[in-house]
C-alpha cells in the first residue's frame, strides 16, 4: 500500500542550489525530505510525505489522527521496526 505519512518539520536546510530540503520527524524517526512542493512550510508545521517528498501541509490535529489510524492498523510499529529507530 502506498500512502503519505505525516511528519513534523524540525529543520529547513537553506541551500543556494537544488531543491529545498528539511529534517522531518515521523513519530521520532528523522528523515531528510524534499520540501520543494511546500514552499510555505515552516519549522513546526506538519507535512504529508510520500517517497521522500512533502506534498502538502496539514494541521497537527489531522497529523495526530493519521498517526492514530496507522497505530490501529499496526503500520506505525512496522515503520519504526523497519527503520530501526535510526535518525
């Protein structure tokens, strides 16, 4: 199943060349994500991420709702195990 997962923007990397990138936390797992499609995103915002690209911003309530649904489906635990909790 392919789906977009919400994450919280922790840091935005200011690069002169290339697409905007940032560090996004997915329930404690930190990943580098392309932010080019969401130029309005700021540190502290939640974004929906699919295959390393933030597609849009969402509010915290929506993000928590998705996290809860993923927990209920057992998908969040699977993600955490497959990533090994690495940052």
